[in-house]
C-alpha cells in the first residue's frame, strides 16, 4: 500500500508541474505589453546581449555545481528547515547565471521549467532512492551474492543444504550432521519454501537451513522464493547468512576462507580497512573497544524508500579483544515485503 501511495504522489507532482509549466506559457503568450507578448519582454536590467564565453560559463557552472552538492548534503542530513536552507544555497548562483545577460520572458519560462524539473527529480530521488549493489560473500572460491544467488547455484558449486527437522537447541556443532536434527536435501525439487519474506534471527543451531561443504558446516542461510506463492527450494534465493564461533573454528581447522566484499574475515579486522571499503555504509564502529564487552561493526545498504522499491542489506561483524571475528551476519530486506 505504501508503494502505491508514493507512486501516486510522484504521479500527482508530475501532472501538477506539467500543468504549472503549460499554464505559465499560455499566460505569457496571451498577455501583451506595448504590443508584444509578455514572453518576448525583457525581465531584467542587464544590457549585455552577447553570448557567454567558455571561461565565464565555467565559472557560473562551477558555482551551481558546488551549491548543488552542498544543498544535497543538507537535504540528506534532514532536520527542520533543511529544504529552505538548501533552496537559499542553490538559488543565488542560478540567478547570477540567469542575470549575466539580458533575458526575456521565454528565458524566464525555461528557467522556471528547468527548476521544476530539477525539483521533481530531486524529490523523486529522496522518495524512491536508488538501488543498492548487493554485498558479496565469498567462501573459498564460491561467491554468494545476497538476494541473487539461488540454492541451485550454490549446490551446483559443491555445497549441500541441510534442512532442520527437529528442535534440539542442545546439539553440539560436531553433531549437527549426525544427530538427525538436520537432514541433507536430496536436490529433487520436493521441498517448497513458504511464500512471503521471513526474517531469520535464529542462532545457527536453530536455523531452518544450514550450508555444508565437504561435511563442514559453513553457516546458516535463509531462503526466499516469492511473496505470492510457495517456491521450490532450488529456485529460491539466499537472503540471509550467519556464522558463529563454532563455524569459524571449523573453517580455520579445514582451511576454509570467508571474504566479505573482498575483506578477509578470518584475518584480524582493521577499522580503517572496513572504512575504506564501505565508507558511510559503515554506520557503527566501537568507540573504545577496551571498555565495552560486545565489540561489533554495523554496515548497511539502505534507501530513502525503506525497502518499498529496492532491496536493503545489513551486516553485523562481532570480534574479540584481538580483533578476530567471533560471529558474522549478512541479511536483507526484500523490496515491497
């Protein structure tokens, strides 16, 4: 429902802006002053009518670009009066450029239409946002692109998926595959994943699916097929991945590597490396790791639309006093769910 409301708002704004532009045009064509249409009348006091030189044009263009970047930063940070402040920043260089030469009503109309178009595009951007590139997890030489890699693709790469059969929170890591709590999927298109998006906050031993490579539990996964119908497991996409200390210890013992967007997760974590890789997406870092009991990094790929139009992604990496990872989680929110 929220998605349709936003689409309706954008459509209404588009119709309103087109109507305003056409209304101004017809008004300026119809009204005459001294026998000439208003659209042909001068609208400023500038006497120069020659064309702008390249150097002069670049000066004005640079001013507008710098003001536009500042205005965008203010709008992104939000706050009371941010839209008014952004407008006060962007308007002066635009008007300076407009008044650099003698202009007529036609030029004024072009300026108004351009401004309305820019405003419409900016509002559309802030309402809808832009798609985020899905993060990538690499296990040895196999790649898992969250919300894109299917169960069939990962199994064809030598992995097995085990499905939880019984609840047994006391099962030990080395008994996962032999206790009967999980059963290996036979890859026969006999299992369907329930429709709709379901967040998986379970610990690895309680997860509905675990990923296994050569009898080593790699981690737990979550699957998604469709919001309207049950989907065969093979056709579902991986939307969640989690590993804990037991998985990490087993990976090290069996020479299994994990990389997250190119960062080695089994090497000591360095904040500067994470900051260089993820930039502003790294929204949480420990302020003083020596004085807190739970050390973790938070990374997110979000949109202004709150996943109404585009997928969103979140990751949490916890670590110990030696900066070694103790757990990892990569999750997503499916657009429109």
